[in-house]
């Protein structure tokens, strides 16, 4: 009866009719978009699961408050005290400390340094920075990233100091335990950890580059050099695989977030201050966009997983540029932590890490050749097959790494000037994102790895 009364009322009152029918139309339109977008997302998830790629959340909340997480917090307590204790003007670059200053710093903070080393050795699987904000909201955050980065700079300087003073056993221990932190971060099940892990890896491997440039690499015995050289290929293979797995885990969390609203946790990014009540109010309004973005992320990640295995990045450069253009300003808010520039942050940084490993491996092979024959090789091909199965190639160009000897120019990052040294170098270059400095074969920020080996009469 009331329905017929409303039906007779509306034609005579067009304003009231509009006020009633327009919201109903918008609600139906919104529901249609939600339904259509969700169907598309579910189809994308089914396609991936048919390929053996799971799309379900890895249960991050179970890791919060675990013993590993507690160990990581304890580790970061020591790390924070070490970093904050440095002179304010050198907190970002410990290499600004002179050897005498560093020696006093090491003595004054020995307990924190030793505690951090113990935790790294005893808890190599120590957790990362997850915290539950409330019952439904988990924050994926990295409040320690600045301290971890500077702690790795400190460890690199500590390694250089010990090698310079001749305490080789301690230098080896510092270098080997330093690899635990970046390896642990790179195992985290969301992709933003890869960016931090990549930076830590380059700082860590940069210690060997410094030892070569300063001539102290010759103090390490052949067995240690061989062990470090042999570790590079499996590390690179695992590094590439972890990139792929991180993308897979990322899409699993994205799918779980989108398909299981509202019971799922919200993935916030890097210290977001957005109130929970505001997220709860706004979430239904952008749900169709969330479904659509989740589907695009899954499709994009599948393609990136395939591109991660490319041997030469130049071959896929055009495709990476095209992928980057499609993900500039269209990211739905909840997925902000997963927003990555496909060309630079993902594939390019992976390429840099691989370039570091290949350059160091070739440099250490030259050292082993020099140790055995007391002379430098004519080129890297002379190392095959005794010291290398083949000459490593630049991941940016696909061309073999190069070798130079004599009086060479190099860019000194500490003095920020071009200087010279006598010896040899191994380099690849080819990273189009950074500019080389003259004939130094490197760039001002150390993104292009170059093995500059200073020599003082030993087999020149």
C-alpha cells in the first residue's frame, strides 16, 4: 500500500523524486562497479593460482611480538646508540672519521658493538619492523631504516680500520657478520624491504672495494678471498629469486587486503598518521578503485617477476619505461607502500646489486691470479677457466667486464675529487641512470661499481 502511495506522490513532486531516485541510482551504480571490479580481481587471482602462485596473506600478524621480533628490537637498540653516539656532522658518513677518532669511538662503544655482533650471530632470522596499531590495522613500517643504513656505513668503516691496522681476523669477522643484516632484510615478505636491503648490500660490498683501493685487500689470505669470490654467484642467484618472491608476496598481501574487506588488516605505509576512523569511513567509497588497482598490481608484478630474470637490462629497457608510465599517479591509498617505479626502483637497483657482485668476483679472481703468478693478467680472459668459468658480464649492457692497468684516474667520494692511483681496475659501467665522472669509470655516488686496486710494487 505504501509503495503505491509513493508511486502516486513522486510524479507530482519532481524535486522529492530526484532526491530519492538519484541516491538510489548512485548506490546501484556503485554496487555495480564493486561487483564488476571484484569479479575482475577474482579472475586475476584465479589465473595466478593456476600458475602455482598463491594469493593469500602470509600471516604477518603472527610475527609481531615473536622472539625474533624482540631480538630485532634489541639489535636496533644497540644500533641506534652506536649511530646516535657518532659526532653529529658524521652520523651519515662514518668514513669522515679519521682513524684515530674511529679508534676512540670503537673503544668508547665496545659494549654496544659487541652486543650487536652477538645478536646478529645468534639470531640471523631476527624479525623486521611490524607493529599492530589496533585489532584490524597493522603498520608495515621501517622506523629503523636510517639507523640500519648508517650502521652499515659504520661497519664498513670498521672493516676498513681493522684491515688497515692489520687485525685481519677481526676484519673478516666484521665483514662476514655484516652480511647477515642485509640478507635478513631482503628475505622480508614485502617488496619495500628490497629497496633497503639493496642499499645495505651495496654499502656492505663497498667495504671490499675500499680495501682494494687502499691496497689492504692483499692482506687477506687466498682461502678467504676465494671464499668471498665463490659466494658471489649463489648470492646473485638468490638475490634475483628473492626479488621474484618479494613481488609474489606483495601481490598475495594486496589480494588478501582487497578480497577480505573488512576483516583484513590495513597495510599502512611508513609511519602513516591517518586515523583509523577515517580509514573506516572512506574505505567503502574507494572499494571499486581498490579492486581495480589490486588487479593491475597483480598483473604488473607477474610481468616484473619475469623481467627480473633478464640477463641484460638494456634488452628490456623500453618495456620497463612503458610500465613505469602507467603507475605514476593512479595508486589507491592503501597500496601506497607498494608503489614502486618499475624502471628504477625495482629492476635497476637489482641490476646494480648484481653489478657489484660480478665486479667484486672478477676483482678477487685477479687477486688470486696475482697471488699465484706474481704478475697481473693481460686481461680478464686470462683468468678463464682457472679462476673464472667465464668473464662476468655487465647486467646493464650484456658486455664482458673490462680490465685496465697502469696509472689510473678514480673518483674519491671522500674528497669529492678526481685522483690517481697506480695499479689495475675491473669495471663494467653501463647504468644509464647515473653519469660517469670523466675517465674514472665510476659516478659520484658510488652506484657504478669499480674495483680500483692500488698496488705498491707487487706484480705491477
